[in-house]
RNA sequence: GCUCCUAUAGCUCAGCUGGAUAGAGCGUCGGACUUCUAAUCCGAGGGUCGGGGGUUCGAAUCCCUCUGGGAGCACCA
C-alpha cells in the first residue's frame, strides 16, 4: 500500500507540474509515514513540507495541488490536507483490514522481507572464555545476539551464528594450574583423613573467610591478614595472584578426585597441569554449550582460537596469512627488541599495537587479527557483540579489518553491562552463602521466558538492573506474562469456536484449530469497531518493524511491539464479543471475521515471541 | 587528560534516523466480572525532554558547550 501511495504522489506531482499548478522540481523522498493519531488516516505524506523550499510555495498550497492531481487509487477512501501540509490517506475498511487475511495466509512468513538482500552476515556473540561458567552478562549477549540473528534472518539476511572459543592464550595454563593447586590441596586434606566433601568445604570456607577479611580490611583502611587463611594464601602464592579463584575450580578439582583418585598427584607438574587444562576446558565448554541451549540459543559455528595456529595444507596458519596480508600492504614493522607491530595509527588508532611480543609470544590481538581475516574468508559482513568494557578495543580491530582490505564490513554492537540484584541488593557471588548465580542457575530459577524477555527488552546501550525477585514475579508488573496471556486468551477462544478441548488442540496444532474455527472465508470488511481498526493498524506495522529492528540492530523493539499488540487485543476483547452467546447474539459472518482477526493476532504474537526466543503458551 | 554509553512522568523505559497535542508499563486514585481466561479493561492525575546556545517551515531527535551517572584507556586475555 505504501508503494502505491508513493507512486500516486509521484504521478500527481508530475501531472501538477505539467499543468503548471506547480513549478518543476524533483523530490527524492515522498516522506510517507504512519500517523500517530488514527484520526489522521492510515498513511500520511510530508512531501509538501519537504518540497516547500524547492517549489517556492507554501506547503499547504503544494499539498492542495498534489491532491487535486492525484489519480484514482484502489483501497483509498479519502484524501485530505491537514495541519501545516500533511496529505492524509484514509483507507477503506476492506483495504485496511486485509492485513488479517494476509497474516493468516502467510503464517510464520508474515513480515519477511528482502531488505537484507541475502547478504551473508556473521554474528559472533557470548564467546565467554572456557575457563568458568556463564554469568548474567553472557546471558544478555545470548538474548541480544540470538534475537538479532532471528530478526535479521526474517529481514532477508543470510545469518551465521558464531561462538569464538578463547582456548589458546596463557589464561588456559593459569586455568589448568588453578585446578592443579586445588587438586593437590584436596589430596593433602584427604591424606589427613578428611572426606572429599569435608576437604572441599575446608577450601571454600577458607576462601570465603579471606574475602570477608579483605573486604573488612579495605573498609578499615589496613592491610589484610592473608596468613590467617592458609589454603587461600598457598593458592595465591603458587599462582602469583594470577589465578581462577572461583569456587567452581574447587568443584572441578573435586570431580577429578572422583574420576582419578589421587593418582595425578604423582605426575610431573606440567603433565598434571596440562591434563587438568585440557579436561577442565572440555568440561567448561560442554557446560557453556548446554547453558546456551537451555537459553534457546544454538550456534552454527564454534570457532576455536587454537585453529588459527594450525597450518593448512600449504603449511601456513591463519595468523601468518593475516600477518602476510598486513605486511604486503606495508602495515607492519619490527622494532629492535624483536616485537612485531601493526601500524594501526594509520587508521586513526591512538597508538600502534603489538602482534608478536619481544619474547616471541603472540598477543591476544594477533589472534583477533587472524580471526577477523578468517571471518572475511567466509562471510560478507561481520557483527561482533561485545560488552561495553571492551569498547577501547574496537578501533584496533576495525583498523585491522580495514588494513586487511575489508573496510566498512566490520561492525561492533556494544552492549552495556548488567547488574544482578535480588530484592534491590547487589548479588555477591558466593556459593557458600547461597548467592552464587551463574546463568544456568538463573535460567533454572527464573525461567527462560522471563529471563530472555527481560534481557532483550532494553536497548543494548542501556544498562540493565536485573532484579531476580522482580523478574520472577508472575503478575502484571511483568510484561512477558501480559503478552503471553493475550496469546493464551486467543487460543482459548479459537478452541471454543472449533469445539475442541485443550488436549485435542495440542494434537491438532493451533493453525488447524483456527482453520476449523474460521472456515474457508471471512469478510474482514465487517470489522468496523475502533479497536478492530487499531488491531489491523498494529498488525500492518509489523513488516516495517522487522526491517527497522534489523537495520538498527535493535531487537528490543520487538518486545515493545508485542506489548502494544497484546494491549490492542485486550482492548478489542473487552469491547467486541467474538462468539455468540446468550444475551449477546452476533451475526455469524461478523463472528467469523472476528475469529479471523483473533487468529491473525495470535500468529503475529507467536511469531514476535519466537523471534525473541520466548514461548507462546496456549493456556495459562 | 582522552574515548564510548547515558540523562524524557514518582520508578523503569519508548519515541521508528527532524513532523501534527511528547507516549507506554509499574506505582497512586476512581470505576468495570452471574457473560468467549480479571495475569484483563476503562478513566484520572503526573513533564522547563539535565542546563545554555545554534541550525530551519518545524528539534526530545541534528551541531556546539557545560553538568551529573556508568564503562574503558597493557608487549593481560
């Protein structure tokens, strides 16, 4: 319809200019919008205001001239000039309500567009290091990333979801060493007669107490007395303060005791560390994979950083291919100490960046250069989702992508961080005090629907205070249930109209139930109530919502839309009875038309929820 | 010192790349179930869009500047 109006206005402009009613001028955009106030019609054009300067005429006069030359347009009932020069288009009921039929015909394909033009886009997100469990922040990237991928797919992009596994750097050794020290401490305690559980408890209690002491010392402005906590002190000494201290490391060490007994205590240090590093890595990665799946977020590619250092059939690894490409363009140099540098200042970075350290080790950035080079061998466009704490890293990676020959094809979606609260209090990670909240624990306690809905519902550049007690509430303060309730209500009406029970509907599927309820045809022009018009208007916004959400990388808009659509339905439900009942006789054709409107609403609610990874229950 | 995000109703946030009288939810107050799911609906109240300049037919939106809040500025990963 929008295209038809655009064409009509252009034709009218031509005609008006030829007849001499308007001076000759070109306008790029006819400025077609949907008025906020329905009294102003279904569509409006701001073309008269936009062209006032070019036409050297008052906007209202231009608008009048255009309207006078407007060709006959099917589905348009009435055109008027309003306000400073808006041209408002009022559609006929049949035309405005046709969206109900379109939704029912297109089903889950409703709102699909070719906006993305099939561009191959890779979205990389979460990418938590495989040295610990996922936390709430990773959960936000899961909700944001997966929803963005869904909406971009719906908007016509060819999307690949990727998780980057940082399994190469020295943090992997630190991880292995951390487990190893805990393992030896457990072995020692058990050698003194403790059970495994007692030994674990001793280590965890020692750590908790030392954290409390550190906090207290900080408060009192004195040095903490570390010697009072022998296991923690020994742990920190052994690893030079560079350690993974979380309680889950004690759990991992205990698991290895269960698997191997104390047999690894006899091994040389490096062998023991390597064993724990590799096996701990696998366990963590498996658990991350499982948590992602629980969050309904599954990846196409799990990309290992180590693979960047594996030579291909020509004997060269990705890191050196990327280095070669940079060197060929003259973007690298070597300093006297032997370090290899990337001249990122050529691309606007504050300082040049080290790729290979003077001691011969590769930096994390070297991996990232190679990784992004590799990405561009596979896709046209790259979107990385990063936490706001990494924003200082954007310029150098962007510089590298440009230097490698892929300018303008790299993009970072920066997400602000999440504060985890419970009843208004910041949650401190402490397993012993029962406040350790990993993302899988959060999903189990709160549920995936409310968690994902809440995490995706704010713009990615807004901070989120995630209060577990608030998100858990199943009442009207929680918008996810408001939307789901609208869906469940519709399903109930359709079941009743079709004469089937909930169980039968489960068997048949709601699409089939709706078909039974509505029948083969429905005359939607019978829907003349204000609330019905509002419902049609909201549904017809869906395709532009998809495009805007994909374009702006802003899936949070889907939640607002879902709430608006649900609200329109609830209003409609209150005013318009769908099924005839005692005391409320309803014409059969009108009832059928309303059932069609219900079904269309149900489908779009379900579709919108599915795009953000939230279920659409058929009964609540 | 520099960089990024942010400031809109009591609270949490929208405002679709500059459009008509700035919206929604929660909270407050007042109404609506013998009736298709009341996890609902209807109504009322609530605003110097952080301050100050500028751009133009028109600014919450764009530009400059000041202020408050959050995050970051490694041959760490």
